């Protein structure tokens, strides 16, 4: 079985094409969902991979009510814009010595991680999921 790592630019169609045996092993209903980038309870991790790709971070493992589970958390970097212009002025030291003064004007942009979806697996099957969009790679 070949499994590709996910990238937000990779579509379910491309993951299906790269993993035809995994796709053929799904039920017709699951195949339809995967083609549309959707998931449902009862799906395997391989089916979720075809629909959404792998999450950017390693899976979480835990136990709740005596049952072991695995959680996939999907996230993206969200830009946060500072509307006030940022300014820097002053001298600086370079590889060839003192460079004198300089300045820079612009808006300050910071990127923070934002969770966009999660999938909870128990015994190798989806038991629950939540997403801001139907497919986290659309964020």
C-alpha cells in the first residue's frame, strides 16, 4: 500500500490516483464521500487520508473511558495583520563592518497556527470529526 504525505495543494483525486488499491477497498458510499473530500463515521484512517490528506502534525494518542484513541488535528497558519505601520530606523552591523542607517516601513504580519479540523479514531475507525470547512485543505 502506497501512502503519500498530504499537502494542501494535493486534491482527493490526486491521492486516489496515487493509491488506487486503497480506494478500491472502500465501500461505494465511502468512495463517493472521498471523491468529494468528505469523511464519515466508520471510515478507516486510509479513507480519511484519501479525502483530507494527513494532518500537518503527528497524531495524538490517548485513552478515554478505558478506550484507546488516536486524534488527527489539521491546522494551517493564519495571517494576523497589524493595521498600524511598523517602522524600523537605525544603524546595523553587517558582514563587512558598520553599515550606517536604514529604515523600513510596512504593515506587520504575524502567522499563528489555527486548528481547522480534527478526526477521532477508535479501533481504527472514525468515531467523530469536526471541521470548519468540509475539507481542511480548502482553508
